[in-house]
């Protein structure tokens, strides 16, 4: 049965694709992407405190991935409430931070069991904070936001969807001869084409991308800011997805995803270099305060761009007056900015925050 945008695509072909995927063009792009990813992974492993990236990049990824789905919040608010369960954060902030929670839950999951449809269901359930299962009711379509005409209608029926997810999982674990980056690109298309859930498919699929890379041993930690590239080239992302469906045009889609990996890996490397240079400057500024050469304080200042007095008390094992004095001295030096929020003071490492949110914009090369 040929594909039609207004009819459920129950005939979505199973994986692996019936055409050669690892063309010369794809393999060249895969080599470049793997080289950039390896450089990023090695740079991250060399960092004395991995939490500097591990606490920040997943938040930026959560924000970008949620923004693709029109769930918009600010980086400032996300970092302010990253470790704060208070009820004053906006619903959008809370939903975006659940993406990060689901990502880390997925990472723990693949330590003990293989990636599967169950992994996807668990991730989507955490994003929504309620139990989610595959779609069973018809009527799901992806429409043009202006004309409201159907662009794509995914497969329908729980049994059909489960069979296609089972095939998707078999491809993940049964195609060892395929480059893992190419496998990730193919699997991402298939998951989005199956569109197994009533909502949350895009965010779930983008978390699965990171899990695939970690599971394949290409990344030690989830520090690839992949969704930022997709936002920067969002129209191309959806156009190439649809081209696979309508014309079986796999090569441009796979190359797009490989370019995304390469460019975001390089952009994150730029951030690492800038962060390490800033850490060296802040270390010298801390030394001229009464904190002296307190390495614990330096780590606190870079594990999150927002710091509270309680963080310094707990991490540095000092009294409240001492912690307050140290932070006030850094404010006086201009190293930190302070902000009063209710009865609490937040101390902002503004230069660090600027590096994190700076657009080291990856450019499309395809």
C-alpha cells in the first residue's frame, strides 16, 4: 500500500531499510561525527569535576527539546529551580525539568536492561508524570499548523504499534554491523514515524537518541546538546523526516543527523574550553578572599550557575556566617551577582551562565 498523508501508515516498512544506508556520503559523515564525538567524550573525561557538564548540559537539552514542542521556559528559570521542588516554578519549567529527570532515569535503566519499547514507555510516562501506554484510539494526525491539512498520519491500533516498536528494538540490538551513529539516525526516524504515544513522542525520541549513544559506548555521559541543532534547523528536520516517508530518501536524513552530532559535539567542546578558562580565573579570585584555596567552594560555583548559602555550608562544611562572608566577598569582586528571591539569596555565576547559554550556533552543511 502506498503512503498517503491522510491515512494511517500501518504499512510503515520494518527495519532495516530495504535500501543501502551506509553509502559513501553517509560513511564520510559518520567518520567526522564519530571523531568529534570522541573528542568531546575525552575532553569531558579529563574534567576534574564532571558535574560541571552533567548538571548543566542536560538542562539545556531539556529546554531545547521542549521548545521544539512549543513548551517554552527561560534558561534562568530552569537553573533557578533545577534543584528546588518549590511550587512557585511555572508549569512549563516543571515540565521541562521532568525531561531531565526522564533522561537520567533512562540512563539508569540501560545499565541493567536493554533499550526497548518499555524504556520508551517509562520515559514518556516520566515526562508526563502519569502512566502512559501506546496509542489505541484512531484520529492522531500530524497537520500543517497553518492549513490544518494532514502532513502525516502515523500507524494506528495498539497491536500494530507494539509490533512496530518490537521491530524497532530488534533493529537496535540486531544490527551490530551498522555504525552506531547511523543506527541511531535510522532508529530515530522509525520511532518518530511510529509515533507511539498520544503526546511526548518528540521528547521521548530525543532522549532515546542520547541513550543509544551512551549504550553504544560513544558517550560516557549525556553531554551532547543535540536538540539545539534541531531547533536551529527545525524546518529541515521535518522536511527530511517526511522525505524518508514519502520517497524513501534515507541518505539526506542520515547525513543530517550525523551533521547534528558532529556540530553539537564541536560546539560543546568550545563550551568546555571556555568553562575551563573561566574556572582558572575564578580560582585566582577565590584565593584573594578569606576562602583562600578552597577547592570545594570553586566546585560549588561551577556545579550550577546558581548557588545558595546552604550549598556552600553543606559542601564546604563551614558555618552559615563563614559561607555568607565568602559569597559576599565574591560579590564585591564582581565574580558573583546576588539576587533576592523571597527570603532567600541566590548567588549567580553570571560568566558561567553566559557560556552555557551562548549560541555557539552549529551551521547546516547539507
